C-alpha cells in the first residue's frame, strides 16, 4: 500500500464545531485511482493534507510508503508525491519550461543546478501533458485549462510514485475538465501511480476512479467501487439535495432535481 489511513481524526486548533476529519479509514495502492468526493467543507482537503503529512492527526495514523506521513522529510516525500493543489496564482514571471522545472526541485543536487536527467524529465512531462508547444510562454498568459495542464506536467516532472489533485478542474470548461480527468487516469495507469483525485464532480469521479470515498461532515459516508457506493440515498444525504439516479456505460450517474418537481420525478424513477 502507498497510503494507509487508519481511523484518523483531525480537528483544527480553534476550529468550531466537530472535527474536519472524523474516523476515516482508507488505503490506496499503486495503479489505483481513488476519488474523494463530497460537498464544500466535508473534509476533502483536510484528508489530503493528512495523507501528505502536512497535518498530524489527533488520533489514528496515516502511513505514506510504509512510514508515518508526518515523519518524512518534506523534500523526500515531495520526491514521491506530485501534488496539484486547488488554487495557485501564476504569481511569478516564469516561462512554462521553468515552471515545470520547479517540479525537479526535490531531485536537484546540493548546488541546485539541473542536470541532463532533470531536463529530460521536464521535456517528457511537457510532451505527455500536451503543453510542449507552450514551453516558452509566460505562465501568466496561459488560459485556465493550459495552466492546469502545466501544473500537472510540473507534478509529473517530479517522477512521483503518487499523484494527488485537489479540485484541479473546478474552474475549467467541459473539454478542459475532461482532459485533466483523462490525463490523470492515464498517468496513474501508465506509471502505476497511487492516484488521489479530490473533486465535487461525482459523476466524473464515478467514471474515472476505481474507488470513491464519499465524505460527509468529516466522515467517510460510503466508500468502494462507484457501482456499490453511489445511490440516491447516499447522495441526497450528503449533498442535501434531491437527485435521481441513472447509468452511463454501466456506471451510476446522478441528476440533481429541481426542487419544485423533485417528488414526482423521483417517484417516476422508482
Ligand atoms: P473541503 O475540502 O471538503 O471543502 P475542508 O477540508 O477544506 O473541506 O474543510 C473541512 C472543515 O474544516 C470545514 O468546516 C472548514 O471550515 C474547516 N477548516 C478547513 N481549513 C481550516 C483551517 N485552516 N482552520 C480551521 N478550520 C478549517
Ligand atoms: Mg477543499
């Protein structure tokens, strides 16, 4: 197992109300793509921070590559896990090539100068994420979809053994969102990575991920393969909104109902 989360609970210091993550158990192996889904504030990002060892749980334990996540030197863990976080301003005046080279930072020697291996890894990542033609562009000039693919390329240039994306498609249109989901799923299987995809796009998660964890107020309300996890009961409880279920290519998909018509439509489905 690459990640093992055992009955983990985390409460932010000074946080109001209950814990942000409560009694969650989860394991992710190589070549597996696990999606963490759930509404805003349900604990998805906190769970990811626990996986990455940037937060220490008050109870339970998180193992990454067989060792407690918080015990890793940050640089050593950064070599193994590529992360594409929720938000990142293209704040510095960098060319795409340089931005992706930053992914090599945890690998660079004491002088910090990139070698032929680093340059080759950057070139491969640029090609694989279909952004090589953007190499010399300033990152501030990229569209949202281009910038996200460049960020995935930077994570890939690390040559990680695990890849974690947190709402990385949240502001993208359909094509660019689909491209990031397709790319993530392909990278996970091609490179035998442990993949974690945090998203509130339940329907897409169900189509791309091997397993889902449905978060609700810090707890894992359901987890397992999409077909066993997604139901109107679970989704209505978690998203607090009426839904109807359907199928696409054998995978459950949901349709949020209009409240005014929900009772008749959901009757119709049953
Ligand atoms: P999600 O990613 O699913 O939207 P989060 O993990 O960010 O949810 O948040 C879970 C809960 O923890 C929320 O109630 C949120 O307000 C709270 N929370 C998140 N970050 C902090 C923080 N730094 N300090 C205090 N509370 C936080
Ligand atoms: Mg979040």
